[in-house]
C-alpha cells in the first residue's frame, strides 16, 4: 500500500534554513510517510541546497502567493498532505484538514505576523525577563487560510510540547533547544497525522480527533 505523500513548505533563507524539512526526509524511513517535495521562495537558497543533498524534488514559488499557485504545486507533486515547516508566506486555498504547521513558540501569544524563527525566541525571552512567562512551547496545528489581518497561525492545535525556560537562556540558546525538540517530535507527530490517527474535519467549530492515550499537551523533562 502506498505511503501518504507529504509536500513540505519551508522558506529557509538565501544561505540556510530548512533543517526541519531535511530531518523529515531523513526520518521517513522510520515512519510510514514519503516526502515528495519541498517548496521555498528562495531560488537556490538553503532549502534548495538541502533538497539536492537529500535528493528531493524542489519547487520555487514566487509571488503572488495565491490559492491557484499553491494548488498548482500540490497538484504537480500529487501530495496527500502539506506540512509547513518554517514557511513565512500566507497560505491560501489548501484543504485545512490536510495542511498543518509547526510553530516554535507558545500560541496564540507568540504567533501571528512577524512571529517566526528567532523573533519568537526573542519575544519569549523578553516576556520571561519581565516575569510574564516561565515556559516556551512547540506547537503543531492544522492550517486555515491566512486572512488580511495577518493572522498566520490559525487552526486547531493538536500537539503542544511545553519546555521550561532556563535562567541562563538567551534567544539563541532557547532556539537551539527548541529546534532539537522539533526535530525529535515533528516526524512522529507528522506520521500520526498523515496516517489518520490525528484528524480534523476542517470545520472550525469541530474538535480534532486524537488517538487514545495521546494527550494534547506534552512536557519536556528539562
């Protein structure tokens, strides 16, 4: 039986980025999914370089980031699911029941427009120093269409990993630890989504179905 086909959206930069995408590819042999391609809006940037290294088809997406353009690439790749992993552009026109995202901070406070990468960790550390938070999170959630208010990180959360912030943390140290946890958990949770163990109808008022014994909130030991 064919494995579920996953297309990854990963912006990266002109030089780097895309570690989550590469990790999903390298771990696919341990799970029941196949990464059939990756999309970036940087031509021959960090994501393209990783795609060459792991022999994965690459699509360069340029503006406009319209529903038609997203749907065209998904159709070309014949993907069953779309996994956003460090994608910084608005997502439009995709099935919310088969489109999901990983976010390196607590939602909704540290989500939305401008809250990506180290910006999330800097904002988290500012809140920590102000005595407002003591923990950070990794969230995975289904993706509903971007709206004109800049609300990027909408859609129901189905995985939340809570991590304590350490007294000696700064944004870079926190980012490194969060990234390590993302790489550890993302392939496993992705596998559960694309094989129907975690599912959502795509209707905003309906709950996500989680497997028996699978809590919504997990805690990192450190």
